[in-house]
């Protein structure tokens, strides 16, 4: 290969001896050819640097021992390089940097090795602008410690590493005083301030476990805000990732067949940019503030299990949808949730303004085939200062022994144009503010079964811009907080009787508004609709 290899020709391993190929044509090398001693104690930093400096591309480096380094090793502009062999690389001195750092190494392959940071290395493996990488069966462990003031991570991917695959890898025990990440993927800026970023990265069948700091610790962190990344995370497991299992700032990302388990103090999955698809995934966490979060629109969720393993007390919202960045995604297209199983949460879905993050409009919100087993002191859906055009709720089942305020709550920005509620939860109630959703609806369809004691009352309501109320007495006889609701009633509005009592062979099913409220009659006039039994 080069003069350095020629100088070490007497140290070529026995497995290469006897070949008639000249040294200049050898494509498989070992660190021992450059003076390395793989005993787990000898410092091989200089020998590793000699090896990487003197090999060209199209070379396979075979690591089959326990190698020790004391400083960061930089590898640049080596295309088609392969590193494999089952060996281990570890640090013996606190470097505060990376173990191996690769730059502009296109078509790089690393497989079947272990990186042992011994809690003194800041970053296990680092890659900048290495397109078409293959990282397979790599174990990165014990990176950083609680005294590290700098951020730490197992895999660091920067700039353009597009069309890369990360498969069958394990990242364990990443720690720092501030930020720690299992796999970090971020953009950088070019000379003209243009974003240089990665697209089409696949992370498949990997495990990330024990990301320690609660300040900001993520299993996978993607920082490519508002850029079309098209990442796939499939068949991965995240256990005890301190703040989030997955954090994605980037568009068109898919998460499929994953498990997020254990402690995640902020969210199991946080899609901060939208246009995401989440399928066939379990999120069963402890100590979690929000289990699933969206910061941008056009999201699909299907075949998902969401559970707070330690009960209601720690979870503020099950699913939160808010504008992560006030300068982007003011208008969302759609939010769709199908075949979702939920256990032990507060609000099922919180949409709209939260803290300083807000957005203005959603075209459609769909919930289909949703099982909710346990909800505490809240509404299933909470809308806050957001305009929603189309609402579809189909086949929602609720089981709770706790305080339950109702189906929809909050302060929507304006009425919904089209409402469809079919075979929904047994208890259909709305907050005073949320009833405004139906005031001017162009189409409104509600079909549900309300159960009251021993009597089951099936009913179907078709309305064209009429409101539907739920109360246990005639609206004109109500008092307290609900008075303001009925002041805005219109002729044709319906108030369903939530506590029907049989008397003289009949009961009142509902009341219908036959005269709108006025200055002299602030509640309007309501006529009962009776059913014989």
C-alpha cells in the first residue's frame, strides 16, 4: 500500500503469509501490521493513526482484538472503507472527544465491533458527510458520565450522510450533566449558509437503553427542522431514555413496529415538525408528561398502544398537538388516529395553543376504533384556540371509574363545518365553550347509545347547524354555569335528557327549543319529547 505498510511487512499476520500478492495489492489489513498490541492495556493511538493515514480506499480493516487508544482518531476522505472483525476499541484516558471520527468517507461500512467509552469518552462514533454508510451490529456503551458538561452520544451523524443504513446496533448507558443522545442526526450549514443535511436514513432493529440525564436525553434525536428527511425507524426498542425515546425535527419520517418502554420524563415520541407516520408501536412509559407529541400537521397514527405504566398522576396529556415553532405550520392539513389503545391517561388528545406554541387551523381530525381504559379528571379531546373544519369520531370506547368531564372540552377558535360522531363513547358530554363547535356547522351527525340505569335509549340526531346539549333537566330551568350556553340557543336545538326517569308509563327523552332566548326570557322555551314504555 504505502511505505508505512512496507516498513511493517515483517509484522504481517500469519493468515496473510504465503500469499503471492505484493504488499501494494493487499486489500485486507490489521492494526497489528502497524504495530498494534491488542492486549487491552497497550496504548495503540499512534499505530491506529498510522494505519488510517496510510491506507487508501477499497480496504478492509480487520479488528480482532481488544484495542486501546488514548486520543481521538480522525479518518478523512477514505471511500469504500470497511472496518469489521469482532474487536473492541476503548479509551484509557479522558479524551473529552470522540473515539473514531470519520469525515467525507463515502460508502463506509462498519460492522461487528464494540466501542467501549469507559465513561470517559464524549462520543463513540462520529460521521460527517459520509454518504451511503452501512453500520451493522455495532455495540456502543458507557459513553460519558454525570460530570460531563459537554453533550454526549453513541452515534453522531452530521451533515450529508444520506442513504445510510443503521441496523442491529445497540447503544447503552449514555450519560452527561446536560445533553445525552443514543443516536444523534443533525444538519450543518455550508459556506453560503445553505443547509447540508441527511435524507433517507434507515434505523432498523436497533436497541437504545439507559440515556441518563433528564435535562435533555433522547434515544434518537433528529435536528433537521422543516427539512424533508424521509427517515425510517423500524423494529427498534428504546428503554429508559430519560427525556424522550424519539425526537424528530424533520418532515416525512416513519416510525413502525417500535417499543418505547420505561422512563421518559417528557414524551415517548416527539414529532416536532409534522408529516409523520406512526404505526404498529407500543409506548408504555413511566413518569411521562406527554406520551405522544406532534409539533406540525399531516400526521397518521395507526395500530398503536399508549399506556402510562404508573397511573394517571404523572401524565398531563396522552397525545399533544401544538405548533412547535410559531413561524411554521400555522395551518395543519389533518390529524388521523386509527386503531389506538389507551390506558391510564388524562386528556386523550390536546390540540391547539400550549404555552408559547400555537397554530391556527386544522382541516380534519379523525379518531377511529379507539379504546380508552382509564381517564382521569378531563376530556377525551381538548381544543384550545384552534379552528377545526372537519371532526370525525367513530367507534370510540371508554371505560373509567374516575372523574370524567366529557368528550370535548376547551375553547375552540370557531365552529366546525362538518361534524360526524358515530357509535362513540357511552358518555357524550361537552364543555360550555366546546358547544360553540356545533353552532354553525354545515352538517352535524351524531349517532350513539346513551345508557342510563336500566334503560338504554338509542337515538340518532341529524342537524343542520343546530346545537345538541346534554343535561339532566329542562334548559329553561337550569341555573349556574350553564345559563350562558342556553342564552345562545336557536330554534331546533336539542337538549338530551341525561337522567331520564319513568313516570306514568313514559319518560322525557329530550327537549327541543321552540322559542329562542330573549331579554325577557333568557333561556328560551323548550318542549319535551316523551317516550312511552
